[in-house]
C-alpha cells in the first residue's frame, strides 16, 4: 500500500526499508524531467532534509527525505534516463531508506492525497 506526503512523494514500505518516488501529479507539474541528482548510498538524513535535486524544462525542485534514516540504495538508472519519471512515476523510484522508525501511519493514503491535489 502506498502512502503520500504533502510534498508529492509516494512511499512504499518494503520490509524495514521505505522506497521513495514522486507522484504522477508531481511529474505532471514538473514537465519533462531532464536532470536528477540522487543522494549517496550510506548517507544519513533527517526528515525534511533535501535529498534529491530534479530539474525539468519548467523548474528545478528538491525532494526531501520523508523520514530520518540511512539511504540504502538509489535507482542508478535515473540519472542517465531522467525521463523515466515522466513515463512511469510509480515505477521510477529514487531511493530506498532504512528509517530510524518505520511508521507510515502519519502519511496520507490515496484518498487523502487525491483530496489534497483535488
């Protein structure tokens, strides 16, 4: 089950890790993504800390870490194919993080997210 942030990220729990990407709405708002800078594996982050840089033909944007933890993996294909975010926002994940606390109940479900972007 996916959860969502007010920053238009989707979160999916996978064991003791969380997979993070951006929503289709965020992808549409950005337009054609032309550059993505991902964090280093092993980086420790705090919730709300800027962790990914995205540039599109319309704007530059940052993705923030939804939770505190350690980055355990990145989608190494994205920097070479940033358009994958536009083609498949739910498949083009950015990074995996092992959070200090795995509790996604504070994040929105799909219905609440759809109401937010309404």
